[in-house]
């Protein structure tokens, strides 16, 4: 007996409520090309293993899991860590955007899937994978005619361009691409998919020098951990929702390294002094209460570095809270 048939037999009222809500459609992006450490390509599996579909069904959503988009592994030779010769002394310089060809291809594929989901009026839930995938998520929403505000919860700004990046890691560039700050090698249809006037960076505590200038240039509202310490998470989220709410709904882009490593150890770039469990839960609960959340992505879960999959399990809890799970 299918789960839907069972619900119809035992709880027809719950089934009617579910049918009146948008379907949550899950897409996995098993990609770790954007950073230096392997393992976040296993993030979608870790999150699914932690009971994501069962939890969303429990809180009253119909769920469709579309599986994963295809992402080439660096060892296949399709996504290359290339180096460029610059002089006769055999000195080499790193490229400005590592693995960009395969990252862009994967993001284009993701954008097509997200656009289809958004056009149907459903909720895209994107599981990562490194944060470079966000270029594809936001491009897909734009292709569907959506220009959401963005609440980007992250320890890092992810707003470097190929000119400002100190590392060449593309997972540090997706917000810059979406805001239209970055040009080549990123194609035009991935750029400028949201605006700085409706963009919020929340939980910042590790920002590169060039990113500081890019935040000002884009007009993004930046709320650092120091701001959260001073204001409290409630007022900080009220401000974030007010800014992002100017858009066509709100897109949540949650990097799990926004949380303190004591809460979420399974991330590739942990930074001490992050969000507590309750601060993160309050942020999600306030987003749900706003009624403006339209799409979600969870980035940078790394099961290799985790402890008993607890970071993925926490990701499931936070998604459930953002989509309306309450204590009472």
C-alpha cells in the first residue's frame, strides 16, 4: 500500500490539507568541485539518509524526490584542476575559477530543473553539495519569472569574483554571480538573477578583503555574528525578512557552516563562533511564520568530516522548521 493510499484511509483530513499545499520537490547536487576539500558531494545522500522525506511528509507536505543531477568527478578528467604556465622559470599561477566549466554545466542543468518546479508552483529544495550550486538555483527561479529576495546564511560572504578571489574556489563566488558582480567565465544567464537591495548575508564571520568592497558595491545588507550578538537573532531576522521580503518571495540559501562547529562539525570550512542550535532554529521558525519562503537550498554538508551524520540530521531539522514545523 502506498503512503498516500494509507493516509487517505486513516486520515482523510490530513490528506486534504496536504493536497492544498505546494509539493516539495527535492533535487540533489552531488558536487564538490567548488572548494579544496572532497566530500560534500556526499551531502545529498547524508541528508536523505537522515529522513528528509519522512519528516516533510510528517509535517504535511507531499514530496517528490527528483534524484540527483549529474556532476562529473575530478578524477574522470572532465573537470580539471588545471595550471597555467606563466614564464620560462616554470612558475605557475592558479586559474581564477577552478573547475568552472563543469560547475557551470551542472548549474545550467540545475537551473532547468528548478525552473520547471517553480513554474509548477512547487517548492524547490536543493541539497548540496558545495555552495557554487546556488548560481543554478537562483538562475532557475529567474527563468521561471521569479526574482526572490535572498537570505544567505553563511559564515562566509561567497561574494568574491574571479578578480577578488584569493583562492580561485568557485564556492566563494556564487552570490557575486547571482548579483551580477562577476563576469567571465560565468555565462550571462547565470548572472544578475537577484538584486542587492533584496539580498541579506547573515551570520558572517570570515570575509575576504575583496568581499567587503563587493558587499558595499552590491548594496547587500550584511548581518555579522557581531551584529547578531548585539541585536539578538530575533531582531536580526526581522531585519533580514524585511529586506528580502521586497522580492518575489524569499529564497533561503543555508550553508551549514553558518552554525558553530560544535553544532555542525560536518562541513568543509568550519569557523568558530557561529550560530547556536536555538539561534538557527529561531531563524527558520521566523522564516516559516513570514509566509514568504518559496525555495530552499542546503549547502556544504560533508559526511566524511561529520560525526555520526549529525550535521545532515540537523539540516533536516532546520528544513522542517523553515517549512513550518512548530513545537505546538
